[in-house]
């Protein structure tokens, strides 16, 4: 250990003496030595500058980091919007496929609309507010559906919005039949129970004034009958029979529960009947 200390001490003294000699010698003699020594620092300085530049390129400034964060947030927001639009278009496609038979066989057109408000401020009314209005060709009385199920009917229109009376509103009425889950062979659509569906302002509706010989059973689907005057095609679903009470009256009391949760709807379809549909004579169910 003492030997190592002596070596370091002697090296320091030699460097010191060499420096004194360079100082004392004339500049003409030491110029080449100084230039040679300085040239030895040039590669080190270049390496230092390159290292600092590489570090700057790898580690951007705080301003660049803020710009990158903003761009990443923007891309994420755009991706969320695209996913939302993809989901919306997928739902609209499902609805269009569900309504394919009605559109093809009875000539109806469909307009897609978004739901702005899924509920009504009045406890006595059941309605939705949509994003289409008179500027889009919407008028009172048009039927609103989701897939093959009736949501309600347009009762108020504005330039850009409209209000839809749902099937549970007490003012909603439509001709309907109850289609049994098991039907005897040979029973046609016209021989099933034909009646009038009405809303009740509650969570269900009622099927009234039934006639015919086919019995109504729990779980049977309640479908619309064709009503050209009111622009209603046949075969749309109003709900499912929840209970049947024959009682002492001439007609049974049939409670009908909707298959939809109207508060969860985001997109619906508005049915536009063909020009000659409403002018056609009123026909019974088929």
C-alpha cells in the first residue's frame, strides 16, 4: 500500500515538473507540444457533443413531451368515437335486418334516429325524444320501432326533434292479435283473437275487445294488425301476454308487457309508409 502511494506521488511530481518546464521554455519551442496536446482533446470534445445530441434526441424537452401527450389523448378520443360509431352502426344494421321482411313485403322505408331523452318529465305520460324532425320529413302519426318491436308513435314534431308516445302511454292504441305459442294446424292469422291494444301509463298495456275462437295464453306474442289509415304494418311485436283474467265479463282482460326497456334505448327506426299505403282501404288481419 505504501508502494502504491509512493508511485502516485512520484507521478504527480513528474507531471508538475513537466508543466513547469513547458511554461519556462520559449513559445516557439513548446508550440508544437501544445498543439499536439490540444489535438488530443478534440476527439473527446466531439464524443461529448455527440453524446449530448443523442441524449437530446432520445429524451425530448418538456414542451415536446406535452405535445406528444396531447396527440396521444387526441388519438384515444378519436378511437373512442370510432368505437361508439361502430357500435351505433352495428345496432342500426341489426334493426334493419330485423325489419327486412316488413320493408320488403309492405314497402316501408326506415329513418334512423338517436334518442335524446329516454323518459318524459310527466309521470302520466310515457314518451321519448328523438333527433329527427320536420326538416327530415317526420310527421305526426309515424310508427317508431326497434328491430321488429314497436316503440311508439310520433305525436309532436319540431324542426329538428320529435316526441314519441310509447306503447305504454295511455293514449297509445293499435289493432292487435295474440299469437299463441302453439297453434293448431290450419288456423290462419285472421282467425286469431283480434282486438285493440292500449297503454295504461304503467309498465304494461292491455289487449281489449278480443274476438275469435283461438284462446289467449300466457307468453303469447301480441302483434299489430295492418292499419293503412294509421300507417301501421302487420306483424310488428307490441309485447308478450303476461296474464289473462277471464272474470265474469264477456271479454277477457289481457295484460301485455313490452319486450323493450325504453329507458335503455339509444337508437330507433322511424317507419315511412309507401305513398299509396295510407290511401288503401282498411283491411282486416291476415
